């Protein structure tokens, strides 16, 4: 959880809202959750408050050299600073790498990015992921990965 905002009400009570920075891997059109997070170029970024509606997303498009499969360690990256990263599939190397940046990776079979995020914020279980052969290939690659 990244930000804490304090709002004063008329009765001077303090309500604390914790903002959760979330990124969802999406297809090029941005309307479906994408599989293979390590090779995903398109992301939707959200700053969410649990109990509130899912806010409008900001699009992030990674340059080819910023894909986590090829990005160099130590370089600034647009996915750094997120608390939660959502995708349809991810290899162990991606999950470990995101953990070093403080992000929890959640995998889902839910195709709609806003619905997936709403379920997370409401504490609901996500649908199981669909089979993705590239994840199996990534697991082999991750055996030799620098991450």
C-alpha cells in the first residue's frame, strides 16, 4: 500500500484511506487482461481506494527494451512503485522480480481488467487462470534467469 490520505469530516473525525497502486497487463486494445506478463507491452495503471469504485485507468505502453524479459536491472522502469500487478499468467522470474520492487503479482482468468481489479479491491477470489503454454516455456527459461 503506497499512499495514506487523511480527510477531515464536518465532525472533525479522521477517515484514513489507503491508496493501492495497481497495474494490469492488457492486450493492445486495453480491453482484456493479457497473459504472459513478462512480455506484456500494454498496461493499465490505477490508483485505487478499497471500498471505492475502480477509477479510470492510465495507459502505459512499454518500449521493447522495457519488457521484463529483456529489461536491465538498475534502470528506471514504468512498473516500479506498484503495489499490485495483475496478469493472466506470469513466470516465476517475473513474480520474483516484481517482489524485489515491492509488488504482489496476482494471476487471473478474468478477462475484463476493471472487473478483475474490482474483485481484488472487494476481497473476492479471482477466477482461475487459463492454460498458457508460454508460461511453461517461461518456467524453463526462468531456471536460467538472472531474476
